[in-house]
C-alpha cells in the first residue's frame, strides 16, 4: 500500500486490486487503484480525486491501474464551449418536454423497476441485469459526497430517465444514467446535454463523463460531445 504524495491529504492510502476480467475489452484482465479509507473521502477530497482520473461506484473510489493497458482515458466536456451535433440537437428537441426533478439519492421501487428494465433491455447478460435491490442501492444510492438524483418524467407523469450526478468543485460528474428502453429517441444523449446545461447554469466548467475506450463500442458516444479534454499522462489535454 502506498501514498499518492502529490495529493494534498496524507491520510489517504491507495492500493491496487487483484486482476479481474475487463468489462469492456474481451479477454483482457483489468486492475484498479482504490482510494481508502472511504469515510475520509468527502466532497472536496473527491473533487480533487476526479481531477486525477478517479471515479466512484458507491463508496468505492477508483481509477484504472492495469499492468499493460492504458485504454481507459478519463474525459471531460468543456461545458461553456460545447456545441451540439445535428443528431444531438435533434435529441434535445425531441425530448425537451421532459420534466426534471432534482432530489436526494433515495430508494424508490419505481426507480429500481426502471433500472432492471434498462439493464435487461440494453445490457442483457452484462452482469447487472439481475442486480438485487441491495446491489442497486450500494451502486447508486450509497454516497459520502455531494450527489443528486435527477428523474425525468413525461407529460403523462411516466418515469423516463434517472441520472445520478455528483457535484464537484469544478464541475459535475455523470455517475450513471438509466432510462426506459421502450421510449423512442436518444434519452441517453438528452440526459448528457441536460447535465452540460446544468454546468452552464451553475457556472461550472466541466462535465466529467468517466472513461472513454477507443476500442469499446459502448464508449463511442462519449467522443461525440465536443470540445472535450482527455487525461493523458496525468495531464488534461
């Protein structure tokens, strides 16, 4: 176990996990660097960690730390300079009637039901399509940082999208979004555009989208939100 000396908090420790199957590249093994202990990672500390390429899953704060692979590249969108593509403008117009409600991340049977439908419809066999209530809550609702749950509803008051978002010192971090797989259009694109707009309204410069992997079709959508920066060799460029 070693300390990451450049970070301004000597009490945090960083350790590497054992290898595990990569979720994005077939036949690859992955490792993560994990920040601990979790109870010391508050909103300010987490903001700094995100700038260093970390993400979180519940209380688990990590970044890729693979032995022979650097495919996972952290990306962040320049909110003020963002210019939507034609298809993104179409998605914004198509779903603009959705009503957003920002709330605390709390348990809701309705949210969990939508999450299950989304996983089964969009990611069958991915390992998350049979998540229990406990797994769902640990993944998305357990937090020690400044987290918001945003639900989007149709004019008929039907739940369409749920987004989990962390509020950082210098931006927003898009943790996870799930939506109704039976609604036509581009709900995922719309949710990212909404988050970019929130960055602008809050005067925050960046929307962090997590990791982009060039060889992973699942990650290709992230490259379409421009301009953006990538964290390469510990420098945003």
